[in-house]
């Protein structure tokens, strides 16, 4: 365990180093999303707009995004909700 005179230990017995981080600093958070349908895309958008220090990974089993809207294509046509 490392100690410096007059300070708390900065490392524990197993070698874990206590990071020297200013109070109030946000720590990075890893977020995993399963599926890139509307919900997953919405999650990505929300994190991009409002998230801070968030590392997002979305796993999708389809070869592309879209979810229901990807799986229910007819050829190159996608059912439109705007029609
Ligand atoms: C024919 C049809 C028409 C519809 N029309 C409308 C409509 O007009 N308006 C409306 O609001 N809603 C409609 N819906 C409902 C539509 O499903 C939802 O609005 C919306 O698509 C749901 O989004 P979602 O992201 O929650 O789920 P989904 O779109 O189902 O996305 C889930 C994603 O997760 C992926 N996934 C699942 N399991 C795994 C796994 N284990 N690992 C990795 N990836 C995984 C899937 O491949 C998919 O891409 C319709 C549904 C169908 C089937």
C-alpha cells in the first residue's frame, strides 16, 4: 500500500489505485442497449442530446437499424407512417 506523508493511502493492498478526481466530477458510465429499433434509436438520440459522460453501445441482431420497420420491408419499400 502506497502512502505519502500526511495523506490518505492512494492505493489499496490489492493494487487498486484510488483515482485523484475533483469532487463533483462525473465518472464515465457505460450503457448497453439491446436492439436498434425505434426504442434503441430513441435511446441513442436522447443520450446524444442530454447524456454526459455516457459511452453507449447498441447491439442489434439485424444487419441494419429500424427494428420492426427493418424486418417488415417489402423489397426496398418500407411501410410509411407519414402517408
Ligand atoms: C407490421 C407492423 C406495423 C406497425 N405499425 C405501427 C405504426 O403504424 N405505428 C406505431 O406506433 N407502431 C407500429 N407498430 C409497432 C412497432 O413495432 C413499434 O411502434 C416500434 O417499432 C417498436 O420499437 P422497438 O424499438 O420497441 O421494438 P422493435 O422495432 O421490435 O425493435 C427491437 C429490435 O431489437 C432487436 N433485437 C431483439 N432481440 C435482440 C437480441 N437478443 N440481440 C440483439 N438485437 C435484438 C430486433 O432485431 C429489433 O431490431 C407496427 C408493428 C408491426 C409489426
